[in-house]
C-alpha cells in the first residue's frame, strides 16, 4: 500500500503540472489558442503578451500554485498516511515538484506542448526553500526593471538560486539540494534557448512598463 500511495502522489504531481492554464483560459474566454500567437508558448508570459494583464496574472498564479501544491501538500499527505517518514519528506517534495514542472512543460492534456516552467518552478521552490526564492524574486524584478526582458530575468533568477545555495546564508540543510538548484537553472536555460537566440539577435520582445516608452 505504501508504494501505491507514493505512485499516486507522483502521478498526481505530473497531472497537476499538466493543467494547461494558459491554453484553457485562452480558449474558454477568448476563443484563441495562445500557442498560435506571440511567442507560441503556453505560459504566463505569453498570456500577458497575447491576452493582457488580468488573464496573465491569473495564469501566473495558477501555474505557480501547481508547483507549490505538488511540492508541499502532496508530500505532506504522504507523511500523514504513513507512506513515508518525515525525514524523507524533502526528497518527495523535490520529486513531486519536478514532476509538476515536467507536466507543465510537457502536458498530457495539451499534446505535450506547454510552457517553459518558470512559474511552476517558482511555486515548487517556494515549497522547498522559500527564503532563497524571496531573494531570487528581487533579482528577477531588478533585471526586469532594468532590461524589460522576462526571459533574461527568469534565467538570471534561476542561476541566482543555484549560486545562493553555495553561500553560508542560504546553504540548504541537505547538500544534494545544491545539485537540484543547478539542474533547475540548466532546465530554465534549456527551455529558453529560443529566447537566447532572440536576445543575441536583438529581436526579443520587451515587457512594456508604465514609465517606459
């Protein structure tokens, strides 16, 4: 029964991540597939670009919640039913969180064409290392306000997360989390490889800011 609970939690984590929020919002309320517009991505950034602030904010919130619920509540449930020991919970937080991210990038409910995983990774890591994520959010905002590139801001924040864990102030209690941080940073860079090409070519879209022209 223990293995059945664990398999159920892992499966639910992937299915939770597979909820294509941007796709469903676009089709239900606007009659369009966001993957056919803008960057062609089914994530929060493209939703902001194609549909506007309100739907973009909603998609961002839900996609982050997918990662947080998977990484925080599913392992907590496994502990509550006695399927895993409390000291092993962090491993399952990572496993469930990563599966939610994979589900977001390759959603079974959307022909495996999803987003880039930024918001879901954010939610996942909030359930694992909230203090480090808080600093990374400041890094994200600083780069965004300076450059107006969401892609560059996301990648920089991901790399910052990995590097912060090497410092004594943000060193994780389990050293293997350092490796996870670098893997997630590499995943962010991989999913933004098209953006990197546009950044180098000077054709990447900028986020419009109220005071920027």
